[in-house]
C-alpha cells in the first residue's frame, strides 16, 4: 500500500570504490521507499563506474561523481589516470556539497563510510545538520574484524564524529546475527542511536527478464563485482576439470570489475568445460539467483541477503583480506546452519571443492536450518522514514529517542 507524501526528498551517498555492494544496497532501499510513498523523490550519489548500468524506478535517480578505485592492497587511485587522487577527491567533495545544496533533502543516508571516502562528506554533513536534515548512517551487519575497524576509525576520530553528526545509525541486520561495533568502545549516546533494522529482503523486479534467464537445473557461481573473484572461479573450474563425475550445470557470472586479463583467461577456460556457461555481468542478478538450484559465492552482504530472500542452498568461499567481513559473515551463517563454507585454502583443493559442489543441490535451504530468517529491513526502514517525514518540523527531537 503506498501513501502520498508531499514532496519529500531523500539523498543517499554510496562511495563505491570496489565492487557494487554499496550502490546495490542503496538502490534496494530507494526502490522500496518510492514504492511505499508516492511524492517521495530519492537521489543517490554514487562513485560506481557502472552506476548507469542498472535500472532505476521512477522518482529514483543518481548523480555520478568521479570514480576512485580501491586496489587490492587497500590503497586508492583515481580511475582517470591523468588526474591525481587529491584533485579527484576535491571534485567529488564539491559535487556532493553542491548536490545537497540544490536538492535540499529531508533525510540524508550515508552508506558505510561515516565521513565518506577520505572524509569527503563531512562538510556536507555539517551543512545539512545546520539546516535540520535528518542524518542517517547505514552500516552493514558486519563491518570488519574489530581490531581492523578500530585502527581505521581511531585515526580519524570517526566514533566521536558519528555521535556528533548523525541522528540515527541503521544496522542492516538483526541484533542476534552480529553487532558491527562489537569489541569497540562505543559511547552510550551512540548506542542509543543504533537501530538493528534487519536484513534487506530482495525480490525479482516485475516485468524485467534477464537476457540470461534459464529454465534448466543450474548452480549459480557469482563473485559480486568480481574485482577479486577470479580465484573462486578458477577453483570451481579446476574442480570440474579434476572430477569427471561432476556433471551439475553451472552458470558463472564474472562481475563487471574483474580485470580484463583474468576475465579472458576464465572465459577461455570455461569454454573447454561442457557443463559451464560463463557470462560477464547481469544487472538482474536477483532473477538468476531465484531460478538457481544453489549458489556458490564469496558472501558479500547483497549476495547473502539474496541467498536468504530466495531461500537457496549456498556454498560460501569468503574473501579473507584486506577485510575480514566476508569471513566473519560466512562463519556466523555456517554456525547457524544457514550455509556451507569453505576457506580459500580448502576451496583451492579440487577434490574438496568438487565434493562441496556435488553436495550443494541436495543441501537444505536456509529456511530449514531452524535459525531466524528475519528479513524485515526494508519494511522497518519504510516505517521509520514515514514517521520522520510525517513529523517534519518536529522530527529532529524524536529521532533516536524511541
């Protein structure tokens, strides 16, 4: 049921330096909100190089800021090699501020990076706070290993700044799955602002058909953005080469950020294996997951929400560096019986991988694990936003006070 709101505006920020996770999460939230509220307009600021490759619903649009990419070692570089990083960051910062000044949002939602990439959002946060915009920080249910997150945040006094600027902190997971700030010294005033909204449910978009849609029995192998996904795809292909009894059809999606040389190598390797089809990218991944018999993935946040939403047997081989987020998520989900997990050093053994792939289609789906499958994040966010916008004018005193 959709309610009419008189010209309410939400601005979202997604820094997107590596992969598609942030943009896909913002887009899922934006689409759910415009479906629930007519008269709501949402603008997403994104640094994703392929922000334009996705469909956006009416009243959701995006502003593309110059792209900065994160290298595998965690360092950043400008995508445009002739412009240095400092200049690119200055352009991004002024675009973000200018967009906020022109759009005049009622609510500003920042995804994961509290002050933005290298602090680029702080100036805009200060400006919007002064004019009464509700400021929301959205955090994944798992950020990183506590010692790594603490080191990163201490350097820039991030904890104090979150408390100073933000009215509310949404955690995109249920409280009994994981606490993103576990092991950190969190001020009580900040704890009071935290709202565990639940995992963000995904659905197949109406009337859109993926050009790669299939009706046969296949497992889907996905590496998300693919920037660091080639190892997993090699491991799967090596298992097929080593074990002639592995005849389960597989659809492999390499991801748009996989380096060209790696992509070419895997396309060629896949052509020699009769049971494997390799594609580079699909902007309707939900459809491919929904139709699959099982999913093999690295277990980033969005893929994990899709595995739960479509209730698919899953084998997760998490990335373990530079962040431990995927590892911690896979360990917790496997502990709860929701997924199977192999560490990268197990996955690289073709015998172990082949056995895991053969077991996958008959594995029970997550709903049969007896664990709590709550996927109410989008509903919870929608109710919160409706409350705030109904109370415009007085809402700031209510935020975080429930």
